[in-house]
C-alpha cells in the first residue's frame, strides 16, 4: 500500500478536542491519529461519549481540533476560518444524515441540485448533474416527487444522490440507516457498496455492528481514543506492513508539521 500523501483522503494526526462545560473540561478526543486511503470504506464505531460524534464533526469540517492536524484530500483544514471550512465542506464532502435533511417542499431533483447551486453552477449544468446522480441511485423516475411522496429508503437515496452530485473526495455518512427498516437498510448499504466499488471513499459513523459489518475496515473509539482499527475478515486483508504505513503516512503527509 502506498504511503504517498495523494493516496490518503483523510489524515488525522494527534488530534485533541477539549470542550469547557462550565468549570469542567471535557476531553472529547485525546490524540487521535488515523488515515483513510482513497477508495476505502470505513465504519467508525463507539458508544455514547466515545468521541465519534466529535470526530465526525471534525472530519466533516463542522468543527476544528483544539490541537493536532487534519488533512482532507491534501488540504490542511485545521486552521481554516468559517468561510474556508464551508467551502471545503461543499467541495470535498458529500454528507448523508440519519434524518435525510431534505427540504420538505422541494422535489428530489431540486434537493440534489442544492450543493451545485452553492457552488455557482448554472441551471442547465445543475439539472444535468442532478439527473445523472438520481439515475445512479435508481430514482430517475422520482425526480419530481417531494420527500413526503417517497419512502424512507427512497428519501435516503435522494440524500445519497445529493452527496455524490459534486463528485466529492469523501462521502461522510452519519448513522445513515438509523431511520430505516431492515429492507431499506440493506438497500442503502448495498448502494454504498456499489459506490465504493466504483472508487468512492466512504466513512460511516454507526453504533450498529451489523451495519459496520458491511464496511471494509472498522475503527472503534472509547473515551476519545482509538482502541481498535482492523480490516473485516470477509475482505482481503492489507499487505504486510499496512499498520506501519498508516502510522507513518500521517506525519509524512503533514510534511513534518506537528
């Protein structure tokens, strides 16, 4: 496995996040380091209070570390201002949320067009890209439907189409099956699997072991620290030295920054 910086979509190096709650300091993340290779599918697991939500917020450029570094697709986002973080979110990340986060009175097509609107694309280009994304998730015949006219699984597919329409470096999914029945859960996970097979990088936050079982790699957090990081048994394992490659890739990609 290559340790070249360009091979890594995510490089998190010695990240600490501390919150103050009144006079009490909460150490949400305590020196977390990890790297996610381009084209991987990773599940991040942990109980309530483990730090997984804080880590997701940092990976999604919704928050910044107290200390440490985070590179997203080669860009050090640790010290970006709010405007730069918003730009990085829109350009580099496709979000999929548990609650779908679709606009209720807006059609599937218009929901998928939203990130392209923020990016400044003209209407014809937006429509063409959104139609292609909806077709990719099997909803070419639902473009004019509003969310209330779609099942939960279909709404999540619209959310996935919205996530991929900008061709982001990373799909970041936060409990993406939490509001779905078993059939819809399997459907959406199969969709993630297909997108990953096509080369998309997927990082999925979940507390459900049966959902995490679909990923290629599972990272477990406890008390703000990584306690386990391994490949799934059903997926071909990494070559010899893989863990060392991850350990050395982060500082290498950061060009010596600490």
